C-alpha cells in the first residue's frame, strides 16, 4: 500500500469510526428519490462501508440511510419480520429459506476476515500462523504463545509465555460463519467437533458482540486473539498476522492478497450469488475472503422504499468503488453488478404486481 493510499484509507476510517456501534446516518438526493428514508440492519462486517456510502451518496441521491450493525442473525430476523426495508448478512441464506421468507439475496462487496492479536512487541504482519495452528488455538489445544509449534514457525520472533486468550463472536454472526467455514475446511477435527455456522459451541474463549466488540476485547486483552473484518483491525490499530494459504505461501491481509482471492470467484455458477471464496488456490490469495449480502423482500409492502434501497446500492455500484477499496473491501465486478440489477427487475414486485426496478429507476 502506498503512503497516499494509507492516508486516504485512514481518513475514511476516521470518518466512519465514530459511527461503528451507532449504525446511523445518511441522506441523499436525486429528484426521483428526494426525501426517501431507508432502514437496514444486520451484518457488522460491511457496516463501515455502508455508513461511508451513506455519507457520500447523501447529496447525489437524496436518500437517507439508517443502518444498524446488529449481526447477521439479527438482520435476517428483522427483514423476515419486515421491521426494516432490508437485511444484511455475511452468511448466504439457503435457497429454500429465501423462497419461504420471500427474499432476494444479492452481494455488495467482498472483504477479508483477518486474525488479530494483542502481543506487546509484535508488529502487524510479523507473526506467522498456519491453518492447522490457528484451528488448534481456537480448539483450545494450543494455550500459550510460546508453544513449540508457534516458536518453530516464528524463528527470530520473541514470543512470550503469555496465555492465549481466544475472543469470538457472542451473537449470531456471518463473520463467524465465514471464519468457522474456513476452519472446517482446513481442519477435520474442527469440522467434526464444532462445524460451521453463524453460531457454534466454541471450545474455548470469551464472546463479544459484533466485529467492533471483538476488536475492542482483543485490544484490551494481553495475549488476545480474535477474528474481524479487515477494516475493524485498522480502525482499532490492531495487530494482524500472516496466514499460510492453500498454495503454501505466508500472505498478509492487504488489498493485493484480497484481490488475488477475489479473482477466482465463479459468479456464473453461484446460486443466489453465494460465491465461494474460502481457501482459494491463488499463489498470493488471502485464504479467508467472502462476499457480504443484502436481503431484500421480493414482495415489498412499499414499492418506493424498496426502490430507494435499490437506487442506493445502484449508486454504490457505480460510484462507491473508491471508498470501498480505501476501506479494504473489494468492489463487485461491473458484470456482477449488472446481474444484480437484472435480478432486481426480475424478482421484486410491488403491491400492484409490477416490477419495482426498471432501467429508468437508476
């Protein structure tokens, strides 16, 4: 990352940091949407970029966004109960559940899940972890930072005898779904004993709510280790680690390694846009990458609210890529964004039975 990129990203994070827990904001203004307010709730993973998009889209669209990062499970519940205009989830929803709940699922950005640690004297990117060691730490089998396996792969790094303090999500979380899906893929023991889900029976550790809660707990816990979306590690000035990928290379969590993983996405074969980006085979690919999703009713009670949601994300697809990249999210390829717009037009019908989204709506 260049010096200018670091400054730009830091400025954007400072702009979003105050809003992480509040889930606030946003207002926008094109003539066709002036005065429209849309509400959303769910995943904390994309909260920084949704809030930043809300600020940036305020003037050109006239749409006010109120987004609350309450976790993917809460987002699914709220949109199912129609208490918000859209839900947000990092875990893709199964096709039968989408149909039963009358929801359309579409992606917005892709982002990396990164291990974070609190080890005095250890700098970002200095500590190396293999998938097997990471799984053993979260299984509670490796309990101290000077364990022989950690020392062997980190020669020249002064690792303390400090106890390892695992921090995980306490709420139903799409971030946990992605992280546990990775652990289940690389560890047969994790797959058999714990599995992959938005909520699991964690073998060890302390729970915290939201990506921001995990970040804060690790920051305040000597010897702590957790997992968060990349922007939260930067916003909280936390220490990230290297991780050995499927190709056998140790890689750092940065835009280059995120892009390398994203380049393997097979969007054409993904049902409901649920593309698989975990443990891809690229030589420099970061192994824990995932899209994050919006859940939109296919039978909205208020067509104007639904149209406002689509207009907001249409603006984001067209004009929000730079802000997304600055916060270390990967924007969708243009062809995927166009497929999303086609799904809006095809699937979402107002109370009058007519399509809510048309080519003129954007």
